[in-house]
């Protein structure tokens, strides 16, 4: 890989990973229409790390609090499991001795908004992982061999974006958001692994459709992307041994990772402002145009 290619793919990843136009769809089109080779697994991982860093940077305060609460939840779960067995022993002792022994109370797991947020993201990540792994194993090769399906999926993304601006404003915050809502949004994110379906566009639309407040739907979508992006990077890591890298390529990859992070940071903030102002229709028209080009090019 040459330096200009590393920079080009980094900029493309930083823009399309967060703008609702599907980064995977664009990569498939570049491969099939313009003859670009697939990104090797090592560089793909580096780009994912860059975009992951961008999300963490934009939502750094929320991410820190969520990570802290996640470990607190783990600690409370371990305490409750230990308490369960301890109380079982006390119960048996009470029956044997005929004395009412005092039981140890359990700790409440979801006791603030951030803990609820953590659990919602975990619930959303379950269907995402299942659908994403199924897509990786069974249909990825079929989808990326031509531009027809990615083109159709880009048109679908355009329709989703047209819908986003027309859905009435919701009022749900983490406290009011249900686990059913989380499952629905996570399922949508799972199908967004298909090239041409925008992850950000589809999940934000799903969140708003579930009644989430618009600003919370945006935050939820991007925070939820952290385990999804991390999972995709880990899957690619399994195949990373196939890549033989020179010291020059390693340097190019590091440059690409930084560029992807910086570009991603800029375009996350741009998208947040656009969605709040209900201006995503321009991306819908873009997806319609690129999708039509992809479909037509499949026959030439």
C-alpha cells in the first residue's frame, strides 16, 4: 500500500463511518467499480481503532462514566452471586436449627441513569453480535462480489434517512428507554453490517422511532458503536497473521489511524448538528444517487 492510498482510505473511513452513507458500501463500490483492492486486515483494524478513538474523544465524559459504572456493575453482580450462595447456606442452617438467621441483602444493579445506559448498550450488543457474525460467516462474500446488493442497500439507506426527519420528536431518556427498545436498536445495528446500510443512519432512526429524545438517540447510536467497532476489529485481528508488513507500511498505517480519528472526530460533530436541525435529507439524495450508480454499473 502506498502512502496516498493509506491517507485516502483513512479519510474515507473517517467520513463514511459516521455520516449516514455507509462506509462498507463505499468500499465495495471502490473495489468493484474502480478496481481498488481490498484493504488488508491489518490496515482495516488500524482504521477501526482510529474511528473508535474518535467516538471515545467526542463522548469522553460519558465513556469514562460508563466504563466506571460497568466495573461497578460487575462488582455488584459478583457480590450478589456470592450473597446468593451465602443466603442459601443461612437458609439451610435456619431450617436445621429452627432459628431465623438474618439474610444478607442483595445490591441493586441498575440504580442510576448511567448504569441503565450500560445495560441498554449490553442488551443492544447481543443481537448486533449474533447478526454480524452470521453475516460474516454466511453472506459477506455473496454481497461484496457485485455492486447490485450494495446499491440496493444504499437506496434503502436513503429511504431510512428520509424517514428520520419525519419522525416526531420523542421524549425517552435512559430512564424511560426499555430493554425492548434496546433489542430493536441492536437488531437494526446488526443488519447495518450489510454493505450499503448506514449504521449511524439506521440506528439513530430506530432510536427516534422507539421514542428516544433526538439528542439521546444520537448519543446512544455512537456509544453503542463502541462495542460494535471493537468487535469488528477483533474479528479482523484473527486474520491479521496473513499480512506481511514492512516497516514503511506500519508507518503508513499509523498515519492512517491518526487521520481516521481526526476526520471521524470532525464528522461526528458535524452529523450531530445536522441531525438536530433535521437536515439529513441531503444524505438521502446522495445515497439514492450512489445506489443508482452502483445498480447500473452492475450491468456494465
